[in-house]
C-alpha cells in the first residue's frame, strides 16, 4: 500500500505524482493500463519459438545431463560467488532446442540444507551464464551454528500445535532436521520439525514447522500433504493399458512407467492390494464394484501421463520415465484426494457416505501435477507460493480434462462441478470468477497470501482463464462463463494451448520455491517472451491478464474505445532483479527510452514490482533523465505488507522523453530484505 494520498481506482491503487520542480501534481489518479492486446488471426496460429522449447529427453539423456551438472557444481558455485561453506545440489536440468540449459539447484551451508536457497542457472550452448533466478537474494552467512534451543523442546511444541489443530496420532517424523531457513529475511539456523499422524479430516499429516534454533520463535509452517477435490463423475467406457500376469491381469500400466493402481479397501496406510482379476474388463460403472474406482484412477493417471508427454515432452512426474502409483478407497467417507511426495503416490477417498469416489480426470491431473511442481519449482505450500502451487494443479488438471476429450467428462473451467460438495449442485471452484465459490480471491491484494492456499489460488486460476479465453460473457463447450477484470478493461485470450505452454515453461525454468504473484508475472512474461517474442500479442496478453487480476500494469495504449491511437502505446521495462540492501544506500533499476519526440506525457504510467519482507521500510522515487525526481512512496512503519506491486501516474510533461529513467529504492530501516523485481514505464 501507498501513503494516504493514494487513491483507489477500480480495485487497483494508483497515485498521481509529478516530477519535483518540473510539473504540477496531476489532479486525480487515473487507471494504469489501456487497450488489451488484440491478437490477429495469424497471431492465434503462431507457434512457439522452437529454440526456446524444451527437448524431449529420454530418461538416460536426462540422467546424463544431471551427472554432467553434478560434476560441474563446484565450478558453478564458484562462478556464482557462493561462500566456501555453500555447496550446490543438482535437482533437475531442462535443455532447450537451441542448447540452452536450465539447471535447478538446491543449496547447503556447512552441510545443512538451505530452505529457500534454491536457484536456477540458465547457460547458453557456448557455456556462458545468461541468467540466474534465486529464491533468496540475501547471502547465506550464519556465523554461529550452535543452537540455543534444544531440538526436543522444539519438537514437543510442534506436536502440541499439531494436536491443537485436530491432528490424531501426532508424532515426530525421522526426517526432521536442522536447517538454514532463508525463505524470507535474514538466513538463520533453524529446526524443521515434521509432524506425522492424521489431520482432523483423516488426511495424513505432514506438518512442517520451522523454528528459530536460537530464539525458539516459529518462523514458518506448511502442510506437506497437498490436497484437492474435483469432478467425480466417471469417464464412461475407456481403453486401459494393463499387464497380463499368468492367466490373469493387473492394473499395471507398463507403457507409462509401470504405474500401478491399488485398492486400500478403506485402509489408511500402506498400499493395500494391487487390483488383479482374471478378466481384463475393470469395473461396471457403479460404486458397488470396487474396480470401477480403480479403472477411473488408472485412466486418470494414463491421460495425465499422456498430457504431459504430448504437450510438454515430459516423461512422467519427475521427467525420468518412472510412474507414480495410485490408491483408491482410502478411509471411510473421506471427501478428498491428495498427493504425497514421500510415497510418490496419489490417493482418493470415496466421498460422503462412500458414494462418490474422487477419481475424476481433473482430480488425477491435479494430484499428479502437485508432484510435477514438487519436482520442478518446489513452490512452498503456504502464502502466495502455496496459492500458485494449488493453482498450478488446477490449471494442469483442467488441461488434462481438455486433452482427454472424453464425451462423458467434457473440458471446462470448473472444478468439482459434479461432486455436489456444497449440496446445491454448484462447483467447488470457478476459474472465470473464483469468488463465486464464496471464498476464493478474484484479484491480488496485499493480504491474499494469508488466505488458505485453495482460496489464494483464485488469483492465478483467474489469470489463466483470462489468458486462455479472455474476459466477458461467453459460452464454451456448453458452459456459460462471465469473467470480470479488476480494472474494468477487457482482456483478449490467446487460447488454452498457448496459455499452458507459457505456464509450464515458467514453472519449470523460472519459478523457485518462494515465487509470489509478482514473481509469477515476471516468470510468465519471460516465458512468453522466449516462446513468442516480447513484441508479440501473446506477451501483451500475459501483461493484460495479470493486470486483469491486479498484478502489474497493462501492455500500454489508450482507452479501448478510443480509435485515435492504433499503436497501443509504448512500454519500456526492466525485469532484471536488483537487490535492496537492508538499511543501506539507494539502488536503481533503469530503462532507456528511445524513439520518442519532445517531452514525456502528463500521464506517464510508472509500475514497480518489488519483493520485500516489509514494504514499510521502502522509500521509492522516479528519477528522470535530467535528474529531477518524483516521490512515489514514503517509508512508513505502519505499512506491514509484503512487497510493493503498484502503478502510479506521473506528470512528466516538462521533461524530455528520451534518455535513462530510473526507479530509485532505498530501505530506510533495518531488519528486512528484498529486491526490485520489475520496473516499467508506459507512454500512452
């Protein structure tokens, strides 16, 4: 948030300011943004730039790339300027057609895992490092690794907290450990306590509690079991890949990494029994036959595997050709489904009164996609990153449903529309207008990260719908939608296929464990630029779709009803990250404006996306090419929001347009850190 002089406009906060000593203050704040991009027919048909599309790798090719990266990790650490006690651990490698490598690393310090220390290094075919994306900007330098608080006391407290939340049989997992916590603020020595047992609704518990090892203060907590529910109606008669064993058959998919489907028979642990029978016809379409749910789960896993393979060249959840496994008939009347990374498996309950097994296509896609996220970006399942994690599963689960093209389960942008969890026939979630479920967020706000991840996910779900289909009322595949925008301006979609490609590339090569909504905007713009070009309709649509959910500014231009400016305006942007020193000197992010005649406009749009743990510390100015400055934001102790995602209107009409413009940011108080994520000027 800005100071009290800021005026709210259509859910977006914009402030009118002027360059000091140059022009008068604009009388009223105006909306940031303008006409949405209108892709031409040719643009709709445009294919991604193949140079920036990931290669289809065999498991052995991927393993070889990982071995190469592992052998060079010490050199990479040195090139990155890491300290002598810091080491890299290779997690994954993605290779583009042009030879670019995207190597994802985790990090250790003095042998301890650094949570929030993950990073991605982009290396050109020549070996030159092109870009580094880090989950944290601060250096890892923990002077004293001696804990003042005992591990036993921390674990006892974590178990008590889990029990207070309704957990049953809560106990401390053996995987609990000492770590360096670096996901927000200054890195500190900490304990990661993992509490097992069961949550209050019967879901297995993996509550991760991060505690400062010196003060005993809880720093963070998240649930390691990632849950979701979806469409539970069956997919009709389908073809399944099974395995013959002697004179019988098992639900083992030998064509897709050996995926197996098990019957828990209302148990809550282990694998139960592998579905086996003498006939290769599974289930009868009713819940009276236990194999019906097994067939649905196997079909969902099959379609999800094929979706990732044929859409993104991904071979399985880990991209290593190995299948996960599925368990059905979990518990009694368990109304949920969940992904568990520790067992690398999906689990489905049978719904209320064991009448509606949660084994639909988009549920399978949703749960397996949690596994994909875990093995790529590793988005923390809490705060804004947790919302992005959950939204990724909704987005990809929706993609699976459309990919399957099943007449009994048509593709849509509704989640759980058949299960009737609400008892009134309404869906569980809506992507076109998430708030219709009564809890999800349509638009970004500074407090959205405090919501449950299934509600904060609404921002990204809404973005994806707008990017795919655009705003306004329409009927798609027999379903009526009416999607609004936060600024009241229209968004023109680019199609679901392109939207999926952009999201997947951002997930696998741009997002880190701590990515928030501002970072997701930066990542998807980078992905769109690589795939379609930074001047493309697709790139502008990503800008407009994010602006439509109150994240960042529009692509530029005049009011969509004004035909006077067909050019759509000019945008100058710098998305390079600039670290902001804690209580230190001011830093700047610069853009070079060229090709303009005369002076800058009286309604220059200035946008900033700043990641920071305490926005109140920040003082922000716009500096013109002639050195004149305009104060955009004062530091304020009362502003406790995390980060700044803001657009201002500046009267710069007495300053020459061409030249270097700077966003100047200074951290005025100690104790918090962050970085400039994106700086943009829009000339209407």
